[in-house]
C-alpha cells in the first residue's frame, strides 16, 4: 500500500515537472548567490564559413574579458558557452536547444549567417531566451519574435547602399547578378539591390544562380560574359566569391565585382588572389577607421590574438557582447524577460561599429561603409548613412 502510494506520488511529480518544463515556461536565470552568468554562443567555427564563426568568437571573448576585468555584471562574472554549428542550419537549431536546455544560458549571441539565425531563432523565441545576432542582415531574422535582436543594419539598406554606389560612384548602367539560392541572405540582398538599381534607371541584364559549396561557376559566367555587363553583383560568402572571381577573370571578364558584408574575410584574398583586387563591397566597419573607440578595440584585439587585425565580424561580435552586457546591467533582475526589455530599450550605445539604437523591429539603424579589396587589406572608400 505504502509502496503504491509512493509510486503514484513520484509519477505525479514526474508528470508535473515535465509539464512545467515544456515550452520553456520557466526561463533560465542565475540564482541570487550564483557567481556566474552563463551566456551561449553558436557559430560556424568550422566549414566553408569558418572565419565568420572564429572572428565573431574572438570579438565576444575580448568583450567578456574586458567586462569581467571591470567587475562583471551585477557583481557576477560572464561565462561563455560556445557551440560550433559547422555552418549548417540544422546544427544551429540543435546548438541553441542544447545551450538553453542543458547549459541553462540566460541569453544567446549568434548567428552570423542569416539562414542559420533563422533556423535557430524560433527555439530561442519559444523558450523566451533573448538572442542577439551580431551580423545577420536578412530582415526575416528579427521578425521571428520579440526575443530576437540584432546590432547590425538590414539588407534592404545594404542593397540600397551598393545600388547607389554602383549607379552614382561607379556610374555603371548594366549589372549582372549571381546569387546563392540556398542562402536567405544572398537571395534577399540580390532582390534589394535589384529593386533600387532598376528604380535608379539601371538595368539587370543577367541573373544567374549557384549554391554554397559549388566549385565550378563557368557556365553561369560564360552566360554573364555574353551579356556584356558593366559590373557583376555577387552577394555571396567569401569562399564561393573567391572562386567565382578567379573563374571570371579566367574567362576574360574584366569588369568590377561588387558584393556585400559576406565578402568580409581574410580568406577572400587568399582564395581569390589578384582576381578580387579592385572589387568593392559594403561592410559594417573598416580597419581604416579613425574613431578612437574603434582604434582602441583594434589595438586590444591585436594584442589579445597574436597581431590579428579584426575583420567586421570580430567588431560586430564585440559590439553584440557589449550591448548584451549593457542590457544585463540595466535589467531590473537577471531574468530573461528583464534582459529582453533592457535590450529593447538600448539607445545610443557607443559601439566600435557605430552608435547602436535598437528600433521597434529590434534592428539597429547604422551607416555602412564601402571598401575596395586591395590585397589582404580592404581600403575604405566611402560611408553611406541610412
Ligand atoms: N550578413 C550576413 C548574413 O546575414 C552574414 C555576415 C555578416 C557575413 C558580416 C560576413 C560579415 O548572412
């Protein structure tokens, strides 16, 4: 009799706790006497876009180190729990589930690539754990819900930046586009560019497609060559862009190549060599900056990582971490709901990539820079304001 009662009571407890755990009804939060705050990070530390994850990780690490050295947040130390998603959307979703349910993180930094942020954001939203993407630019990312934020501009703006630059600065009339149809970022940015460029009187004379991990682009490039464009817009990531550039030059295509932030990697020049030199892309920041805050960051980064000069991803990772820590400091309590509210109230935060104000759509309105590839250095050309 007693035994039966015990079994019954135990099963009730199991059923009850299973119910409360579902849907993340009890969001993670450190206990009052905890000495640490655990923050999750997911990114592509390996794979075809490994520099995105690695640079972002370095930026976050540096920010956490500096914040902890200055006393942490509400007297607690920030601890980073990182997961490699290998550049795969499915892995990104798994990573975020693990961070929330096993590591009990209170907030998440990531991803960079929009397709991976889109795969993982619904999970963060479901569990009501705030997620801050350092540099996913596709508009759909923050549309997922009120717990999803970013500290960068979005692609309707970035597309306009490059369309204006092509039209006003380079004075080109006919542009060919080559987009990665598997990437939300690439598809979106190509559309936004096209919209503005044609509105300005320009013409898109050829539209070609590829998918990430392709290595032979000659068929598309041959078709582009016969359409005689003045420039080619390739809103892709550095590995494919480097290969496309080399094959384009190999086929005798000499016109400038144009792109977006996805070009930002030291590997672009390593893969593309002379073929990418002289081409232009839009970005979140430039190492040619004279802003004292950004210069301090560049120096600290070099010191921390063996002389490595931070790319845009390193800078955005740094800013995302600082914005999150600032929100945690302002949050009433260290609950996911209070951190969410504090993030939403971020105003004029002085980041190394510019002033960050989170708007109604949980995006940041910021200016973009256009840079020109000049070997392993990208030369600052101009700043375009929103
Ligand atoms: N903006 C890109 C995306 O949304 C990611 C990216 C950001 C790549 C910054 C390089 C530099 O997919």
